[in-house]
């Protein structure tokens, strides 16, 4: 059986702000939500096409989950540019959809981005769609490997992701607001890394920058990083307003790509850091090291397990006589 594929996947979310109260106050509220499910993916496709015209880069998004009023898409990323391009396309789509579809109803979108890395520290799972399909006594890790190998049977299994980076990602996304698009350290590190490289060639028309990235402070995230406070970075979607530009001057010098990378690197080297970043086509050498399989020891242990099933006809003994006592 082939070893698990080493990869990093970027997840991006868009969540309707104020949706709970809107459902309870407006007649025909269902149309807004059906429009979101149908039209936001169209806005994302339009933003991708426009970005490709401007920068000759195509970003391919796939739906991961729809959770109530939230849509989460995924992009497999191989370089810092992949991460930056996907985030910029996503934010363009969010703004376009707000302007075209939500402005009249006074709703908006919020969201965040996180990266999970496989096969470690994060893992892939296979879940039988029908309870009746699961009747094997083989070890669960082996069963999971079989379901993940080869051509995947999507009609039989739901394929999903789990792990510490996914948990952290949802915690960080939970800090988002309409104004602040929150990102995990791995996402902002990729953005800052390529932005720093582009700063050496100013005026080249590159879309890679961190001019709108702000530090939101440190937050304790339940269950994350052994309780240590997590540094929260976000894209400030309103950073260009006159008031916010004026207020920013009161806070001293803005952060830059190099200062962001220093924080991210320090986090990654800290004891108990829950996540990692693997970008095989990265410019930064540190991102090129393949991840360690988080389930390798489990796989080796379960491979040794054999199910003790008696062989048919073995050790049957002498046949009973017709009048033999049954007690």
C-alpha cells in the first residue's frame, strides 16, 4: 500500500454575519441563504477568472463543507504564492458578493483561513456513509488506509480531515468579524514570506503583500498549544478608510513582512506548537521538509494485529452419539 501523500491544504471560510436574527425578522429569508449557497461560488469563480487575467495565475477551489450559514472551500497549496493567491482571490470574491447581493439586506460576510498538513500533524479519514457497510474486524487504521488508497469510493465513504491544525483553524476563524479576516500562523507566514521576497523588487505589480495585515493581539484558544496565548493576525478589510488610516498612525509603525515572519518562525520553534507547513515548491527552504506521518506508529502496531478466527473444521473432536447427555 502506497504511503500517505505529503501535502498542505488551505481552507477558507465565508460565514453570513447577522444571519440568525435575520431569519427571525424577515419574511422570505430562505431566498437570501439559497442565494448565498448558489451565488457565492459563482462570485468565487468570477474572482478567480479576473485574477487570472490580471496575474496569469489560476486558483482552483473545491467545496469542503457547508456548515449552516458557512461555506468552507479548500485549495491544495505547494508554494507561498499559492497561499497568497488563494487568499487574495477569496477576499475579492467576499467583497464582490457583499456588494452585489448583501448590501440591500444589511448582511455581510466574515471568515478566516487555515492550513492543515498531511500526513502529519493532520490526517485524513474515511467514514462509511451507510452503517450496514461497516462489518470488518480489521484494525481501524488499516481499514482507513484501504479506503484512502487508490481510486476513492465517494458513494461508499465520506472523506474528511482531522487533526490539531484543523481544530486550531476553527478556533482562529471563530475570532473573525466582518472587518477582520483571521488567519492561522501558517497562512500569514506564507503571505509574509513571499511579500518579503517581493519587497526587494518594488513596482513589479506583484499581488503579494501584507500592507493590510494587522496584529490583533494574543488569545488563549481552548485546547490549543497547551493553553498558551495564540498570536492572531488578520487582514483588515477596512484598513484603507480615512478614519482607520488616521487611527493607525497613533499606534506607531505598521508591521511589515519581516517582523511577521520572525513571529511565525518563533511560534513554529516553540515547544508544543500544534501545526506545520509543507510547501514543496516554496522559495523558503524551511517549508520544503516533508512532514512526518502522524499515524505511522499506529499503522505499524495494527499491522501486527491478527483477528483470531477459528478455521472451519479444525479441532472438531469426535462426533457426539445420538444419546449423549447435553449437560
